[in-house]
C-alpha cells in the first residue's frame, strides 16, 4: 500500500445530488488540482508541475466520471474499517512519505494497527513515494 487512506469509514449524511454535482465541479477545477498538487509533494519545485496538474485531472474528464462519483458518494462510500485485512496469512508492506501532507499524520498508527505487516516511512517524500522516491520504493517492494 502506498500512502493508504483507509482509516475513514463512509461519507456521512449526504446533501442533495445537485449540491454534490456542484462540489464535483470544484473537485475537477484547476485551482483545486493545483492546490492538491502542491501538498502532494515534498519537493514541489521538481514535481508540482503543470504536467502533474494535468495528469491529476485526467480522470475527471472520463465519460461518466461525475455520475459514477455521485453513485459512489450516495452509496455511503468505502468503509475499510469493516474489514479485518489482517485475518489472512498474506504479507503486507505499507510505504508512506514522511512529509505526506495529504493524509493526517495521526492515521499512520491507525494504519499500522489495521494493516499489520511492515511499515516503511521514506524521508523527504510526500504523498507520491513511487514518483518522488521511485528507486527506494521499487527497492523496498523487490526486497519485500
């Protein structure tokens, strides 16, 4: 798992669909994608580029993106804490950027408890370890 966001269950009570639709337009907006891009990387000079913003927006232009997102949200969203992923014998490796500003730092202990397995925190790395620390991430996965 790379910087997993698995500690929040569902989405709570939902506003009307038309308000959600407006919110989805904010999600696909360039200014929000620019902000998200800037908090996703430790080395923003190198990685928070116009190309990265454009890549981060690609999925929002897919046919049915808004409708599928609405269906997901209205369903209550993903509820990861309902599942005990430690109940089998499979090995798990969690890789997390130490300077990740996207996911709350307090979630790291929750993830360790929920997932078990090995936990690797990469120095000078944000939310995208497979890009910012590609060699270290690949080495950890191969070694694992």
